[in-house]
C-alpha cells in the first residue's frame, strides 16, 4: 500500500496549498540541518544504481532526476534533497530584488487533472539573502540556480538586462549550472524574453561580458510558435556560453484541462503544471532536439509522475529530467520509484547506461 497516497495525501490536501507548501519547506529545512535526521531519510528513500550515473555539462550526476525550480525558491532544502534520492537540485527563481509574491492564491489544486494552477510570480527573498543561505549549506549533489528578472513592471528594456546580470554575477560562483528563466508566465509586465529575440540577444551579450565559468541553460515556455523558437535558437547559436534548455515552464493554456469546468478556474490567475503539461513538453523536447541535432543538452520538465514519464522525455532527447507537481501528488517516495523504474526500462531496451537512451526515439536523420 502506498502510505502517502492512501493516508497522508488526503490529510495534506485538506490544508490550504499555500500554507502546506510553506510548512513543508520549513520542516524540510529542519530535517536537512542534522545528520541524525538526514540519515534515516536516506535509508528509506535513496536509491543508487550505476546504470543511472551520467555526465552532463561536464558534471557527474548519480541519477538524472532533479527537483524543478519554483519549489525550493529560497534555497532551504539543499541539504535535505539528496536524502530523498534526487540526482540534482534547482533553486529559485532568484531575482535581484525580493518580491513578496502575487496576490494569493499562489497554488490551486486541480485533483482530477493531477495539476496545479501556480501564480507565485517569482516570489523570493532576493539575491543577497539567498546567496548567504546557499553558502551556509553543504552540498552533495549538483546545484542549478535559476535566475529571473525582478517582478516589477517598472523594470523594462535595458534595466531588465541589468537586473538579470546583477543576479548572474552574484550567483554564478555558487552554481554548478545557471538557469536563466526567460519565460515565467506570471510577471506583472508580461515581458517574456523568449518572445523577444532582440532583448534575449542583449541579455546574452551582457552576460557574455562577464567571466562565464559555468554552463548556462535557458528555460523556455512550452508553446512558443515555431517562428519564435527558430529565432531564439538562432540567437543562442551566437553565444557559446549557452549549453542547453529547460523544457518547459508553465503554460497559460487552459484548454489542456480536460476534466475541469473552465468556468470553475477562470477566476484564478497563473500557469498550469502537472499532467496536462506532459504532451506539450514532450513535443517541444522532440522539436528542439531535432532542430538543433542534439547539440544542446535538454532538461525535461512537465508531467513527470512516474518512471515512464521520465523515460519518455529521455528517449525524446532530454539528458536530465525535473519534477515538482509529481512530487506533490506522489510524495517523497516518488524519486526512488522513478529511479528504480528507469533501471527496469533501460534494461528492457538493452541499454547499460542512461546516457545511451537520450534521443533514442527521436532519430535525427
């Protein structure tokens, strides 16, 4: 019996999701501070197999499954997550200035869809506080730091470029990988750099003027037009500092919700996460992998709840996979279950290592 799904989740889901998320972050932070509390977690939830070890961006990962950005916004769980079996962790989005968040609710559960409507709007404590917190925590798995523009409609154009760059300069030394979030759907100005190749070019040019020592990935929205996607890729090709993409961010496309009355959720602002994102994300992974002929590493995100979901993204071209909503619906045992399932799927297909499966169902010829 799955204790979490049968007993714990029904209790948790009686609690306001905003309150529950904050409580879990606080509790997880406490657990991670002490070896005595981390050790039992590792014994229960950690799972390792040499088949899952991989190297991406020149960095070694014990497995390809990571926590997506947006869950651990303020870097409170860095010491906790390895004990849950994650192969890497992403924190943020972090912005140059703190932001208290959009008007609540920040999370709305859509249980039938196994989804959330999320509207934090880049809520975080700001680069200076988060930088200090990262420094105080011991790391045992690679860390991706997600940076974005401060959610302030007055910050536009060149000022937005400076805002991004400020966070980049301060956080690059602490990151294994920097994720530049150019696609958050919940900002006040609605300005997405993935929809403005001109501004994206200015941003990458500005960041290139620093001594860039860490690989950079760009987080894209899942429903970019083919025209815009081609323009983004052509822009990226000019800047070797960009090594890959995270696919994908949330979507505002409510037509993906098949089991929910549109009128019942029309009152809520925000982007859709979870199961409804699976096909949209997969389609974009497949497109970008083919369009770039596998040159850029892809981190797949959207609708990952079990091993088959993760494996599908890997076979379409993702070298690593992230989840967040799947963790909320599946509980802390989700990562172990996915990793064990991946081993079974890999062996079934005759692969001796996870890297061999990347793009195996997305032929480039």
